[in-house]
C-alpha cells in the first residue's frame, strides 16, 4: 500500500496583473463639492497553469460618480500563482476560492488605494471580505442555476 501524499500549498508569486484608471471629467471634477457615490464590485477567478500550479485572480472595480458624471473608474486585477497538490478533488475548489483570494486580496486593497491616491483623490479603502461566505454564496447560486 502506498503512502498518502502530503498536501502541498505554496505561494509561488503574487503580482499586479492589470490596473487601469480613468478620469474622464478631470480637471473639472476636482471642483465638485458634492459627495460622490462609490460602487465597488469584486470577483474571483482561477485557472490551472500546469499540473499542480494554479493562478487565482481577485478583481476590483471601483466606480465613483457625482450625479451622472464619473469622478474616476479603477479596475484592478491582482493575481497569485500557487502550487497546490495532494488535495482531494473536492478540496481544490475551496482552496482556490477561499484560501488563495485571502492571500491575494490585501495586495489588491493596497494597490487600489494607492492608484486612487496617486490620481489626486482621497484613497478608497476596500473593506475586509469574508471569502468563505462569498464562496458559499457562489456555490448556492450555481446549485440554483443547475
């Protein structure tokens, strides 16, 4: 009987995959006195790169408006490459949907706040995310669609 394979979970690299900033109404928008509305959307996606090597990306879209005018639009994608092996197939999805995003997300938060600050605006600090609850919600939605 063969020995059980020891599970492996290692971070290979964390990197900023994509970032964009749009300020279509600058410089006039800097003169606005009205408090802007902020809409934040987050997403998580993962893909296999090789046997036991996966990329997980966490994306954030921050759209800030005053009335119908866009103050700024930031789209940012933070990624990580992870070595994940020795897990049962049913364990892989939660690892990629919960554990990996928890590692990548703090880098995304920092990059979004920094990008907005460098654009001349007060930084928008993304709140902490419960990736377990987010994962469970996606699972329930997928089960409902099936």
